[in-house]
């Protein structure tokens, strides 16, 4: 089943909230037959975070096409079913319920977004449905005690913010920090990470902290207010649309702070180019994935593997969009987890294998970063390397830094 046949939805199910989800008697392997594994996903193919829709398109190409072209996994073909949730938690709830109770998927994979995954985690855990490698770096996805059926994949936002803060204090001891963040669990992890480092000095360093809503038209007024606060360092935790707006506005008002941008919004194709490549010069972020715009990977075996995949299965895609690289890493991890299942695709075993990954080398992760999980480690990747945009690519500097 291709993604195109599953993403154009027009209601039919009443919108529900996470609170309506209670324990249900669901089968242990509902999407598994002798020759098929059904995997469910939601992504924002529309709405304020639609730039992330590229992840779902690649995941479909990887699982429904590439893996199936190779014969599937243990004699089973994959049916990856992805629905549009518009980055709206109520819609995510509706679509996940459809995936589980009508499409009978065996588990969820790479559902995108912090607020959207937060809306379904109780349902998944009450019903023991694996919610695997969620496409969000919120620190909450490591809570294996309360939510043992939900696991993250990328480095946590909170650890990322800690890394930025430590670098800021080293390079600019008298920094005056302004923060702009999305008003949800995704955004809030960033000031929390800053506070972890600053502690009682928060009020001495942070001169202004502002939020925005995903329904806001722009963040221009917030950027202007942050400049007026006297801040000489700026940290932005925003999804791509608003990240591009922030970059453009900082340049337009001739502001030159030390500028940190969340890792999830540094795609050259979906953020830097729309914002203006010259406008982002000097911006700093943390990397854990390789970047197609970085010439140092021109002859890299892992990136050649990625480029060959894109050439064959997504020839018209913008290869500079970092969302494709993230989705490739996620999909590769999912593929290897399924192979590790040795033909037992029950929900319990799929979850067991997802939490028993040892030193997995993923082709698109930076050297020195491997995927490791355990029953008490739900943060598969924990390291980043700082990088600065030079007008053409992100230039990495310093060592790979391991977070929590």
C-alpha cells in the first residue's frame, strides 16, 4: 500500500481526545499474517508543520518499496500505512484509532511530533501497542517506567539545549540570552535544558523568554521584542515554517546575536533555502546526522548508500532536505529491528527487540554515533556535534558530545 492512497482523508470518524482511550482487548499480532506485517504511521502532510511530511514519503518508499523489493523480512512483506494528521493532536488520535482498530496494524512507527505523540501515548501503552522510534526528540520519550511501549530515536531536545548553553557560557561568559520556543512539550524542553545548566543564574543570563503558538501567522513580533530586550544570544526552538521566519526577521532587523537553532529545523531544503542562505550565515546548531550539502561526505559509503536509494526510489525529491536523511535513519533502524525479530512479529517481541539494540551503525549517522537501547534505555541516540552555517553548508567543529 503506497502512501499516496492513504493520506487524503475527509472525516468519517468523529474527532476524539486521548482521554477517551481506555484499555481494549486488542490482538497481540493483528497486522501479521503468514506473509504480511502492517505498520501504522501519522505525519503532517498538511498544516503548519507540513514540511515534515517528507519523512512519511521516504519511510513509505523505504519500507513499502525497497525492503519489499528485497523480499521483505523473514518472508513477510510490509504494508506501511501513513495518514495525515495535520500536526493536530485530536486528528492524530482519530487517525491512530483508525490504524489500530480498522486497519489492524501491528504497531506504530515514526509518528511525528511531540504534541501529537503525547496525545496517543496513553492509548498505545494501555493497549500494549508498540509506539516505535517516534519522530520527536522530547526528553519524555525516555520514560520507560511509565510508558514502556513508547520509545524515541533522536537525541533529546533537553540535552541539545544543555549543549548550546554550555557552549554559550564558554564563548560568551557575560551572555544575555533570549529564547523563542513553541508553546508545547517540544518547545518547553529547550528552556528546561538551559535552566539545567544555569540553575540559580537563570534570571541573570536569560533576559527574555517568549513563546508562539503553531496557529500564529508569524513570529516576527517575538523576534523584534527579543532584540529590544538587549539579548546578544538567541535560541530558537521552532518547527520549519517559524524557523525560516525567525532567520529572515533576524536578518531584516540587522540583529547579529550568537544564534542557536533547534536541530529539527536546519534542513537546507525546507528551512535554510526558504529563509535565504546568506541570511543564516553564522547560525549554530547540533548535528547527529550527515548532511548532503557537506562536501566531506561526497565519497562516504553511508551517504552513497543513501544517494543510491534516493536516485532509485525518490528521483524527483530535493536531496538537500534533511528530513529525508532523518527518515532514512529511522527506517533503517526499523528494518534492522524487524530482522532482529527472527520471524516473531508479535507486539511483545517487536517491543523487546526495539529495546535490545546493540551498537547499530546507521549509514546516515555521524561517525561515533551508534544506536543503542535496552529495557532501561529508551534514548537510542545520545550524541551531537556542533556546526555553523557558512552560507553553503553546516561546518562541524569540536568533538562529538554525548548527552544524557
